[in-house]
C-alpha cells in the first residue's frame, strides 16, 4: 500500500522506479458525479497527474523518528509494519 503527500491511500498499483504514481482525483466542482460539469466534461475526475508516493510504513514511522526509541526498537517496529 502506498500513501500520497495528502495522506490518500492507494493499494492497487505500484509506483515507477522513481517512486511516482499516476493519481486520479475526483472533480472538486461536481464532487465526482460528472453531472452538468464543465470542468471535468462529465467524467467525474480530473486528468491524472504524477505524484510522489511513499510506502505506508514509512509514513507511519515519521513521528517515531522524533521519539527516543533505540535503534533495535525502530527496526523491529518497521519490520512489523512492513507485514501489512
């Protein structure tokens, strides 16, 4: 599973070798319905953009880097979170 910088979780695709993934967002004007919308032309979503994504376990560990855990505890927690 991957997470964007806006904390949106994506689980069905893999990023390219640079860590970027094509992300589609719903249209903010019609909220994804596409009814009578001029911005998205009835599709309900904006054109796909390439966004940097991060593994979920890395995003969850960022606050822990500020905690005073020893190296072994950080390593074990990271290994545990990789299982999901």
